[in-house]
């Protein structure tokens, strides 16, 4: 029995010695990195609609300043069937590089989209693949401008410029006031003018005429004397995102008569 205990003790000591020697030798051959490796990555930083296109802005973050070039890959808007292959080379030497990808406009565009992609290229001559996926809000540029107005015989003529990359309905004009520039002489105040004008995507110029006596209004004068006047009002609209969204635009214009 004592002999077995001695043998067991000797074996344990031998195993411990082997483990200590192995650990020591391993520390001699392990290559320790000189510094932390910060791999480059890509992210979507903005999305907007312009000239009938969805524009996606992507940033390649390269904190360590590696020599990176991308010559392939793709970017897609998830669940819409919109996909663009990257064919133009993208070179990144600095901490960050930006590039844009454009897609044909989808008219039932949601207000938030998921943009996914893959970048293929070289990092210091070695193959590199970077994937990314981000949920981002879509910035739609919609504008309604009052370009000019006239007023005679109680009839107000408004000349509007309307731009939207989506279908839009002009619902009404509300809280319209026609007054001289220093607010000393009101000409007319109109609470509500129904419009219900549906417009296709794009740029539109509208010439609208309203006999103010036909609407809920207060008319102080049916014509303008020699002075400087301005019109101020609010246009309520429905912009056909997915789902549709109500939006109100303020319009105003000042001119001398």
C-alpha cells in the first residue's frame, strides 16, 4: 500500500514538472501583438430622397489608417427588392471615407428602412470583406412655396410651387391673412379654404384663384391700395409614405403694389 502511494506521489510530481516546463516554453514562442487591432467597419449614416432617387450615404471607418481599397460588393434596401452592385473603386487611407449609393424611388417608401451591404476589397494587399446592416430614417425633401400673389375685386390669386418625390394631396389652406407689411392695415382674413388637390411626384406650379366671399372669411377691402403687402397661410397636406403622413407647410410672400 505504501509503495502505491509513493508511485502516485512521484507521478503527480512528474506531471506538475511537465506542465511547468510546457507553460514556460509556450510563453517563449507566443507572438504578442505590438498593439490592438482595430478592424475597419462600415455603417449607414444617412438616407434621403433627391431627384426621384433614394440616396444612401455610407461611411467606412478606418481608425488605424490601413491602405484599403474596395472594388466589389453590394448595397440593398431590405424587403424592397432594391439592390445596387458596387462597381466603382472606393479607396480609404484616412480615418473615414464616405460614398453614396442611389436607388430608384419606391413610392410606398416606409419612413424607416433597413440598409444592408457587403464590401469586398483589399487591406494591405490581403482580401477583406466588410458587412453592415443599419435601420435608418428616410429624409424626404418636400417643399411648398408661395411665389407670388395678386388681389382684386375680392379675388385672391396664389401662385404656388410644390415639390415632393412622393404622391401628395393638398388638403386645405388655413388661417390665411392678407395684410400690409407693418400690420397696420388688414385686407382679409380667411379661416379655411378646401383644396383636395392630388399631385404626382415631382415639381408642380399651381395658379389658384379664390373669391374670398365664398369662404369663412373677414374681408376689410376688396382691393389693394399703393403699399407693401404680404400673404401668410398654412397648407395642410397628406404625403403618401407607408403609411401616409399629415404635414403642414407655412407659406408667405411679400410684395409692393
